[in-house]
């Protein structure tokens, strides 16, 4: 997979909205359903990882 390069505006676990680049993006879908794209992000303040929904047009990467 290619590396993620485009930043996405997300709300961090501490409640601050920031523009971050995800570490990995994948599709989470139920069997036979459309699903959503999920991104794995790292909080710059605490260093903890968290997941958030990313736009449908964002490419899968990791």
C-alpha cells in the first residue's frame, strides 16, 4: 500500500480539532453492506492512537 499524505480535519480524543495525516486507512463494512472508511491517527499531544471516520473519497493507504 502507498503511504497516506493528505491531511484530514479530525477531533482528537482531547477534544481539539486538528488537521492530521492518518497512519492507515481501511474500509470497515458489514457483510454485503457499503461500509465506511476508517483512519488510524496519532494524537500529537499525548502520542496515543485513535480511529476516526474519513471522507469516502479518501484513498486506502497504510
